[in-house]
């Protein structure tokens, strides 16, 4: 087992660090380009009144008319846009970290978007009962919020467990199982809601997720994303259980003969993938205040794309939590840049798809060069 760990720690780890460093450079360059070429925008000025509420600032012009005060800011490099960028990145990044666990182990999870939708719907139903129009409207937030969290995150964990359990028990490739559960989970969400939106949550829950500081900056999604990244990174790089995920993805047969409980590890990575989808769904509920069976449609592409761009190899054995975060940020920067630069948004998916193909090609090239170096030695 020690030799396996050593193999994981040396060339693979160095390659990941180089790739993460490259992604940081790409993010820096994209940020500079958007800062210099994005232009400026006029935004209204707000202030906090005596009641602690934010309100627009007005002034009287030369004609004696009352008009709103506006400030000219860089379209990209301003606090509101960066907070929005962090919020938009957080949903995909959190799920991409869970997907990275699965991909490192040599698997794939196509159902993350459907798990996200089902968890959102069941969490919304639970929270609605404690909302202003619900049967338990007077319940304490100390009861309603934990129950809503449990319903949302618990549903996602159970869905992940079912994915992993079927893959292990039936010995069917994860692609087939998760393709099937993608349809099943979203179908269940549609049947439960009949295609309708569910809202009306306790205000305390929304205030918790949308808690703001300073000039109306909502940082809760950013903080949660960073916490999940740190925990995922420590698990993968510092704990023996995390190293086993790399070992299985690198060589499942050798891992089996070395005494690793392969089925248990496979089950755990799908549970973790479900957990991260549930966390992202919970943030979405608090931030947007509603849920439908169509939530998370197409998230599978963005989540897997973020993991792959972040350095996760689809052949298994390679990837990191920090890389998944950076991959999600690169993809979101591209989407944001398309809007800021005024490019037709219909090209967004084309560009993201091209980036994914480029990332896979570069990964294959890197693997080929690594094999050449090993043969040369």
C-alpha cells in the first residue's frame, strides 16, 4: 500500500500542481482581459437608512427635479459583479468537487443535475410547510431550518447511495446506472410537483442564505464553496481513504489485490457526489426562494466540464478539489465574459464544449509525455 501511495504522491501530484498553477494563470489573464475590454457601466448608489434597510440615493438636479444618484464602475472589476460571479460559480463548483471524487475513482455521474432537482423539490416541500402560508407557520426557525436542510441534503445523499449501491451490486458501468437514474430522479421530481414551482419558505431560512455584508454583498455561497473545497482537498490529499480513491482509479485490479475494499470506496464517492449536489440545491433554495422539477437542467455538462478542466482525468486516478473549483471558475468566467463583452450568448455552450475537448486533449498529451519519460528512464 505504501508503494501505491508513493506513486500517487509524486508524478501525479506534481502534474496536478502544475495544472492548477496553469488554471490560476488562465483565470488571471481572463480577469485582466475582461477588466480592460469590458468597459464601464452606470449603477445606482444605495445607502442604509435608520431602519437598517438599503435604499437608493437621490439628489436634486439643476432643474429642481429629483433623480437617482448613479456611479460609473468597471463592468467586471466591481464588488457586486465579483460577488455575483462567486455565487454563480459556487453551485457548479460544489457539485464539481463531488463529481471529481467519482471521476478520480474511474467512474462518472450523469445524474448530479437530477439529484439537485429532486433534492430542491423535496427540500422546498419541507420548508413550505413552515412558510408564511404553511400549516406550521409559527414554528421556531430552530426547528424549520434544520428539517428543511435534512430533507434537502438527506434526499441527495440517499440518491447518491442508490447510485453507488446499484453500481456495486449489479456490477454495471456507472455511465449506464447514472444515465437511468438521471431520468428517474427528475421524473420523480416532476410527478411530485406536477411541473409547478414550490416556494413560500420561512424568511429566516432565506435571510440565512442571503445574508449580506457591506454594499449588499451576499457571501454565504462563496463561504460554503470554500469550506467544501477545503474539506474535499483534505480528504483526498491527507487521509488514507482519499488516497484509496486515487489508487482505485489508477488500477482497480491492483487495488483489489492490495486489500482495498473497492466496492466500499466506490459507494462512498457516489454518496459524496450526492451530498455536494444536496448542498448546492440547499443554497439555491435559499437564494432563489423556489424550486421546480426543471432545476439543474444541463448541469451535468457544466459539472463534468468543471471537473475535467480542473484536471480530473476521465480515465481515473487524477484530479483535485481545488482544481474542480478553478475549473468551475474558468467556465463561469467564460460565461460572464460573453455577457460583458456583448457576444451572442448562443455561442456560450459551443465555447464551453470546445474548452472541455481542449482540456481532455491536453490531459491525453500530458499522459503520453509522462509515459515517454518513464520509458526513457
